[in-house]
C-alpha cells in the first residue's frame, strides 16, 4: 500500500575535531558546499516530491520537541525517513529511489554506511514518535542502539562525513571550475579539461617555465592531451581543502592565519623579478588596473541587466551612475600612483592568488598553489608585483569567498539606500595582513585600490549570478571609500 512519507533531517551531532578544523563551530548541516549548506542540498532533493507529506529539520533538543508536536498532528500511517546530517548524499538518483521505496515500508529498516547507521526508515509515524521519545538524548540525537536487530540495507546512497578523508573529498569534489572547465578524477588524481585549449595549454606550460625554486609551491601537471575539440592535463589530488572553505566557516584562527601569511609572503618574496624602466612599469600598471577595468565596463554595458544595475546605483547609493564609480576609481588611482616609490620591476606571479587557489593542511603546514594564470613563454610569467597581493587582499579584506558562497545580504536601509552586509568580522585579519604588507615593503592603500579594480573588472564575468555581481559592485564602492579616507590622513 502506498503511503505518504515524512522526512526528518537531524542536525544535532557535532563534527569531530578533525572535521571541526575545516568547518569551525558549524554543524554538518551548516557546512557550505558551492554556495549552499549541506542541509539545504539534502532538503532540496526531498522537497517537491509528490509522495513527501512533510519535511522537518532540527539541530537541538528544543527544536526536536517542536517537531514532535507537529508530527502528532499528522496521520499515524505515514512512513518516516529520519536522516543524520553526518552523512551526505553520494548518489542523488539512488537516494531518490530509496525515498520512493519508503512509501511501501512494512517494517523498520536501517541504511548502513561504513558500519554506521546513516538513515532509518520507520514503517509508520506512530512507531517513530514512540521510539524517538524513549531514546532521544539531551542534544536531540535519537539513539539507534535499540535498532540493532533491525534489517540493514547497504548501497551507494550516502557517504559518512564523520570520516575526515570522506569529508575532505566530498567538500573538495565540489570546488568550482570556471564555466569553460571540467574536472574529473579519482582518489589519487584530478584531470582538468576544457574546450579552451589555449587556456589549458598555458596552465600546463606555466609550471615548466617557472624558475626552479618556485616549483615547490605548485601542484605539478602531467599527461597533457589535446583532441580536436578540447585539451586536458592531470594533477595529483592533494587531500586537503583550499583556505577559502575554512575561512568562510570561521575555522582559520589568528595564529594559523599568521602561519599562512608567513608562507605566502615567503612565496611572494621568492618570486623571480626583473628590472624594467619606469615607463614600462607604469605601462604594465595602466594596462592592468585602468585598461582592464575600462574594457570590462564596456562588456558590462552590453549586458541586458546593465541599465537595472545603473538605476539601482543611482537610487540606492551616493553615486549617480556606474560610470561615476569608475571615474572615482581612476581619480584615486592617479593619487595612489604618486605614492608608489618602489623600484620599477616585474615579478613572476601566480596571477590568481586568492584563497580558493591555495591548498593548505594545518597539521603538516603543507601549502600548494593551484590554477595559475598560465603562460606559454617566459615573458608571460612576469606581472605587476602588486597583483598577487591584490588577489590575496580580496580574499582577506574584501571577503571575496563569502560572496562566492552566498554569505552576504543586500538590504534597503534608511533613506531607501542599499546596504551590503557580510556576517564576518575580519578586522583582526586585516590588521595582521596590513602589518605583513608593511613589514615586506608593500603599501596597504595601494593594495586595496588595486583590489577594488578586481571587483570592478569581475562584474561582466559573473552576470550568471546578478545578485552576487551587484554585491561585488557595492563592495567595490566600500573599498573606494576606505581608500579615500586613508588618503586624507
């Protein structure tokens, strides 16, 4: 007999210490994977199915008691699926089939993964309420010990996230490749491919063009292949997360952050440099920080949402248009350029030295850089010496990775103005980063201005997510205000 199914997601269990080093104080369900929490991902797989009568989730005993009160108002004949958040969906299709089978449940069954119970399918709501009320603990975790004689089901449904290696692979397998890239691999290697053969070739060649002392920082690519339509190369899979994942979860403490900066500035100072004329130095800077912004603004104006963006800026900020923001940026650029007293030189750069491209393992202090800009000649290795630092700054000071994970809000405040809010206090991190910059001979205000250029020039490249793109624009305005205040001192 077909029955409706009630789905319950239990997020009471706290991660073990090794997992907490990645997620901080967040629960399994609160862990973020590609802009969504794991809880959201599970519930999205369940909600909307015609056979699902109701969906509940809870994270503590008090919330569990609220769920029980609601369950008492439902039909006692409904089947119940109770899933623990310490398990993630391994195979979405198989998981959906499992849920469908719950409509036919005649007795209680357990889904077992890695010798642990991941999910219990109760034959009816009456049995679930009776059992749960007897065996729930003070945290809201429903004990499964009394289900030892229940039938076990094994399959490729779920993955045990309490095992740190499983957790690492689950989280890192979701890292975002750009739209033109595809990622594939196994436990030991990752293969990156793309129809943009020139890009893949340049990333591959980059490593072999690097000065020998710099190669230690990068994951070595190998097995380059090219077909009529695409190109690919393979790398060792490094079983650790990028810094961005841990940073957005609040899992990077101050002392660890200093350790990370020690290594990153060692890399920055290790970069091979070459002296150039003042004219060439300024030409490179102009092309990168002025020409690129102008070029990207031209691209942005061709987008269907540009006029909407422009109107929102006019109505919701102190600027009359996006063009006026760019004009302000260029005025500040002229002032900041006059502060640049450094010698005229270029440096071999990574090209995209943000947290999502830095793999770091806390216990071993292993650091590896991935996804460099690429080069096919030695000349192409060299870039403006501040560019890598601006990329670092937009992760540390500009909270770039919080935007990528959807951890921001755009609100309408008094006078109908727009306010950008990110719930993370980075003041101490910014202070330390500023100290490292000054200690190593770099100007904080210059880095921040160049960082603003990154947020402005990224706009047309992220228009598939217009809210995030508009967040970038508001963040660029905040940076310009800070630079302007700094220049007054």
